């Protein structure tokens, strides 16, 4: 086994451990983290990205609780009591989330104009202008693509509040 294979295997284990740890925290009651995992699920599905195995297992367990234990969806997803938060996020976090939404949406669209279509969708979803979405996309694109290339995953993000 080459050192590159070993490095890739170690990185995959580190990603699995991180996701497992985040899921365990959500199960223990970290509602913000549980909400973040739910957004991750949504964006992966919406953008055609493969779901990490631990995330699939977590949501399968949540759905099982809804179907078999007859608990509410909010309780099963560990987000009971969370309302949509309109409070202002840190601008950098919000802008990075907007840029990542564009990247994830455009990532699997191999046709001409994919970024423009993704930008328009993100602008509509968030209420920010296309020019703002373009600006933050250009600002954070390289950083997010480097993370994706290194870890073969997108960073955890939260949905930016509507503008």
C-alpha cells in the first residue's frame, strides 16, 4: 500500500470519525448541530451530492423513530423547539454558506451556464442580490473548492437567513 493510499484511508477515517462525533452531539441534544445536519442532508440531496454513510444512517434512525415510535418529526430529528432563526449570522459565515450553496448546486451540472443558474437559484432562495451572490462566490470559491478537493466533502454549513 502506498503512502498516498494510507493518507487517503486515514483521511476517510478522520471524516467518518468527525461525522460520527457530530451526529452523537446532535443526538445528545445539540439542536443547532442537529439543524445543521438537516441542512446538510437537504443540500446534498438538492445538489445531487452523495450522502456520507453516517449521515444516511442517522436520518434512517430518525425516520424509523417517526414511523415506529410515533414521535414527532422535530423530536426524532433532534430539533424540537427550534424556530427559524432570523437573527443575523456572522457575515463571513453567512457569505461562505451562500458561496457553498452556489458551488454545491453547480457542481453536478455539467452544462454551460451552470454557475449562473445556481447563482440565480441561490439569490431567489436567500433574497440576496445576484451581484452579492456573485461577489461572495468569487471571494470564497477557491477556499471551498480546496476544502472539497482535499476532503472530498463540503464543510458543514448553515442556511443563511433570508435577506
